[in-house]
C-alpha cells in the first residue's frame, strides 16, 4: 500500500529558456518529482536579476536549481531540502539568509568547467608565448612576415612549454584538468591546496568530474604544497614557477591573496599569471604594476607592436635581473563588468575576457548531471557530492 517514493517538487529558476530535454530526463528517471521551470532575466551585472522572484513560488519546493535566486528566508521554503547552484562557487550568495541562517544542503556545479576552462587557459597561454598578435597583424596587413626581422627574432627566441613549471594554486577540478593537459605538453606541475594531502587517498578527487578528464588520483603533480598563511603560500610561489594558475575559491581568506609581495616572488621567473577564479583574489593595481615593470625593461627588445608582440620569450633562467611579470590572462576582474576607463584594459601583455571561459554547449547539461547524481545518491541514502562547507566558504 502506498508504495514508491513520496511526491516531491523541483523548482528551477535560471536565466535562459527551459532545457526541456534535461527536465524530461529527470521526469523519466524520477517520475515522482514534479518540475516547475521559471525563467529569470539577468542584468549586465553578474548575479543580479531584473526583478525579484515572488516568495510564494518557493512554498512547495523540495529541490531548487538556481544561479542566484533564493527564498528570502527559511519560512518561505518550509519543504526545501536541497539547493543546487549552476555556478562553481557560492560567494555571490554568501551573505543571504538561506546561506547564513539555515542548514539546507547547498551543492555546486564544481567539476563541470574543467574541459572548457582548461582549453581557455591553454589558448591564452599559447596566444601569449607564440606572439599570436604579431602573427595576426601580419595576416591583416597581408604581410609575409619573414621580412620583419624584429618579429622573426621574437619567434626564434620563444620558449616552448617543455620543462616549464605550472603552479596550480587550488588543485580542484579545473586545476586538475589544466594540470592534465599541461603535463601532456611536457610541463612540470606542482599543486597547492589549503589542507595537506599527505596520503594517496587524500589526493583523490571526490567531487564531480567529466569522464576522461582531470587527475582523479592526484598523480600528476611532482610536488604538493599546502597551508592557509602567507608563509605557506610564499614557499609555494618560490618554487621557480613559470606559469601560475589561480583557481582557488573566493572567500574572506583569499581576498587579495596575491599582491605586491607575491608578484615580487613570482618575478624570479617573470611568471605568467592566469586567473579563472574570481577577480578580487588578485590585487589588480599590484598586478598592473608588475606587468608594467617587466614591459619597461623589455621594450627596447620589442618591435613596438603592442600586447603579446613585445615581450621576448628567452629563457629567463639566464637572467634573473628583469623585474615583474611577463604577462597575464584574466577571465575575471574586480569589478565586473570592468569599467571602460579601468587601467587593466591597457596593461601590457595582458589578456582580459569577460568571464566567459566556462561557457560552452555542454554547460547546462553538466550542471544538471551533478544534480541528478545527487538525486540518485539521496534516494540510496548515500553521501552527496559537491556539498558546500559553509564554514570554509566553498
């Protein structure tokens, strides 16, 4: 009598058209779940909706899939048992009553972004080191560039990635996939995590992972570093890093984690810095100053062609007297959108893109896959994946 799971309600609030095929997949696999889709338009300012969601819409929801729309308080969602975010982090809702005043489990879509963001990281890394702006300018000018002696000189001096060191600050799903691809290019990879990973099991990836990607057993790094204070961080940054990937979550502890001191350490190798996490993790004026310092000392060797055509790629092991950072690639800034008059736009050897590195045709499907994995686990009484630790902030 009365067999089968009890009736439940999934509320989905997202800023795009209803993904009907994905909702039908959930209906097929979980027929006891009623689904309501609510499309919510967003402004140009990230995470802010054009209008508020009526509080009564949350009254009957058991599950919520959302980017940022949340019930005003616990009393507005008495039946809510799980909230799944389509973002990798939850810093954008960390000051809401649902985050601070309830214990409703929160899960993220961390793990889905690895493939596309890793491709963006490698694209920008190689765009810089192979002086693509110079090559593109030659093509635009219909010029067979062999007659450009200074430009050809830059290309002859470029250093491929074999033997260079990638430092991954935050060895999560994105960092693991970047490490995976970089290792295949001949790079050495070292990892930094907040908590020590001293046993083989502790190095395993425990969250969602796109099959065939990443570093599930944590075997790629040649060395692991950990800690939560400046001394620990500085020890990691001092390991002759050629390319630093910033992939830690934004929390109160990681705000301006990288500034003048850290860039001074990285200038030993004139490192290239990539940030795909959140803009405030980097002290932006300090980054601009470090980029300008390097540019000022290498301008004499340039052809005057602008970003990515000016910095020589000679092996910096031979000369440690050049200050600053050779370049940066930023998919995130502080603030967002970046104002038109912000000096970051014109920082030398710096690629800026508008927080798009994670976008792709598979994005929404993979977000829902994480939720579906947890639906199955919940029905089996198993531990959920990608659960936010409110104390740690991620």
